[in-house]
C-alpha cells in the first residue's frame, strides 16, 4: 500500500516509500527507500518529489518549494592578493580574488589575468638569501678559526723555539716546548723540532685555505644566479670548510 500524507506532512498510513535525500548543504545526494510509520513524517533532508537530471558544472539543490540548479565552483583556488592556496567550499559564483591559475615559483603578483614576476620582491628575496648565506659562511669560518687558535700563543712560541733550535743546527740549549714534547711523544729533540715545524706549516696552509674558502662568499653575490645556485655554492663552501677542520683534527 502506498504511503499517504496529510496536508501537514504526516503519514496517514505506514509503509515504505522512495525519497530523495540531500546533504547538509541541501545538495541532492541520492534516492533511497524510507519506512514511515502512521503519524510520522519524512526524515530531515528527505523529499517526495524527484530532482531534475544532473547538469555539468552545476549541482541540484533543494529550494523552498522544489529543486533548482546552482553553479558548482567548489575546489582548489589561489588568492590573487597573496598567492595563498585555499579550498573553496561554497556554491555559486567564486569571489573575484580567487583564481584557478597556480602562482609562479618565483615572487609574483596578479595582473588581473595572469601571474607575472614581481621584480621588486624578487630582488629583495635574492638579496636577503645572499646576505643569509654569506653570514653563514663567515660564522662557519669564525667557528673553525676559533677552534684552531685556542692555544695560539703556545703554538707561536713552540714554533719560534723550533725555528731557533733548527737554525742552531739542532745544537745547544733546548726549549722546554721541544724537550717536553719530545719526552711525551717518545722521540728525540731533532725529530720533535721537525715535527713541530711541519705541524705549524700545515696549520698555516689550512688557515690560508680557510680564508680562501671564506672569500668565495662573493661568488654568491654574482648576478643572475638562481636561489638553487646560491645554495649550491654555499653548500660546497661549507663542505670544504668541514673537510679542512677534519684534516686538522687528523693532523
């Protein structure tokens, strides 16, 4: 028996009936069979009249007294004022500050139809990146140099003593810098002297190469470099500095 309803929308008999349901936005979802008890009414979002057929670019929504088409522009957009990616969930026409066109990978701005490079922002971005990377190189060099020169006065005096002893033909009074080093290392004074001088020469070469690597920071300021190229130069400099430090430690 077909379920019948009175003027107030309540069932006058019990039974199953085909209904057309909507989601929380009132958008038509699907048809289903619903059981209605006598004296009861349809579930919220269920309707007896069938919606019109689907239409591309539109959804069918429940209007006050029936169904209607409404433009469906939901999806991913980009704000034309900030380039921010947003998900638009409302029905109807999209706001004028949204576009489907994805911004460029470079600093850019919306010209009303497309994204174009923002040369002012691009220059600022590149300048800030170069400054940050150069500061990083200087800081790394300072850190290594500080480690190398923790006992600089001792190194200088030991080197001076070794030079003096070598100039004297490894004869005469031996500085404690040499004698103590020789005793602790289990070697003679001549060998200790030569080793001190070799180590001093090696440190000077490392310091010179560290200074050379630090000066490479000006490569980052070369014109027409991309951010990736700047970063690659920085990474190579820092890697080389780390190798110099490791060479010193392995000494």
